[in-house]
C-alpha cells in the first residue's frame, strides 16, 4: 500500500514555520499557493513536485519528505572532548511518532531527554523536533 503524498510530507503549517525560521527552501515537493479561478480572494495550497519552474518564494513552502527530514535529524553532534552532546531518537508509541533528543551523558529523565516532536505523521514529528532545536539554538 502506498501512502498518500500528504502523509509522506510535512504539513503546510509546519512548512510555513520552518521557512519562517530560515530553513533552506529546497525540497522535492512544495506547498504552492493556488487561487480560485472564480474568486481571486479564495486561496488554497496544493502539493507540487519540483519542476523546471522554480517555485516563487512568496507563494510556496518546502514540503519536506520524511527522508529529507531524517537526513537533517540523523546528525549526532560532539563536544570538544569527542563525547556526543546531542542525539536524536525515534520511537513509535500509541499510534504516534515521538522524536526525542537527549544529552547522552544524562540519564533518560525529565532533564536529560526532550520529546519536542510527536505526531501521527513521522514527517510532522521530525519537523516539530527540527523547529524545537532551531528555536533553542541547538542547531
């Protein structure tokens, strides 16, 4: 069974937030603004595949795929002594994906682990974690 594209990409709301935070707007898919032919005041967004026409920065947002987001989250940062200082872990629990980051020297505790990204869609869980890490200057 093939998942619908909307389940494989980040939702529009999170795509907008990621653009606002300065994430590079380069993806295989984009949320592009569309206007109604009969009512120009009505707009909606549609997923389009990157093509020869570069999406306008004003009317489109990168709809990052799970693979694109996992690539950004699979990084483990190390401190000057060579110890891991940021590690990201993915867990599926009760029909939701949870994306945790932790400082490995610390135990799994409230202070040692942060579950900043959880959602039914893995793409949205990863996006929420990236947003958290960016807003807290961890990436």
